[in-house]
C-alpha cells in the first residue's frame, strides 16, 4: 500500500535526522540536548512513529545547522527537484479546513521556501520573527487576508500581493466569512547561529 503524504514526510524526516546526526557523530542524547527535546521524542522521530510539530522540527534543524526543508527532502538536491501535487508536507493545521503546506524549498545559500496556506473563517496563524534579513511575499488566491506585521494590519483581497521584512512578529488572519487561500514565499539569506529556523506556533502534523 502506498504511504500517505504525512507518512512519507515522517519517513524522510526519520532518515534525514538519523543521517545528519550520524555525520556529526552525535548520540541520540547529544542531539536531544542540543535541540532541547526529550530523547524519547527523538527516538520516536527517528523511527517515524510520530508527527513532529513545526516547532520541534525547527529545533532539530537549528541544532543540526540545516534548513527546515533539508529535514523533509526525500533525496539529495539535484539541479531540478520536482514535488508532485499531493506530495507536499502539511506541517500545520488549525480549524477544520485550515492548513499550511511547505510546497518546496531550496538549500543554502539561497534559502527559499514556498508555502500554501488555507484558513477557515475566523482562523489565524501567528509567526515569530525570522532571522535578520528575512523577507516574505504573500499572494492572495481567494478570500481576504488580514496581514499583521509588527502591529500594523493590512487587508489583502483576491489578486493582491505584499512583501515585507519578516524579522519581526507577523500573523495571517481570516476575518471574513469565506475561506482564505494564499501562497507565501520565504527568503532567509543566511542562518543566524542563535535562531536559524523560526516558523511559529503550530499543531502536530496531521496523520
């Protein structure tokens, strides 16, 4: 039986975390300590028996010194890497119908991510500040996006786009009655040693 997208993502994460840890000659406890997660959680991740949250994945990526996208790769980078429809990793879900999927991303030094976001009426996603020099671009495909950046709110409708410095707190909200669908690109030109990966608070990856 073919594995679901979530199962495939968990298997890729398990393989990549084990591989990267082995390359550094770190024990399970060493990585767990560096990442600030329990050894038990790390064991479950490396056995693909759990759906780690974005926050947990970010802590692991930080500790390993890689981009979040690197933990999700099914294979090493090539000149062209294709992610088929349905294979993108869904890393966040809120209310029924709300989700955040990491469609694809590049490795350093050109660290770029493309996300697909869908928010049900009344739902919101809050993100922490990224590293200095980070930028985000959003484009609304459907509905009305309430974009809050550093305390300022901007209302974007179908066809509207915005670019902003993402090194400050920001959030995406749907205050309308219809479903919101937008895409987002994230550019993080370099990884700051103290906080290379900051995506925000998130629920566990859905099964």
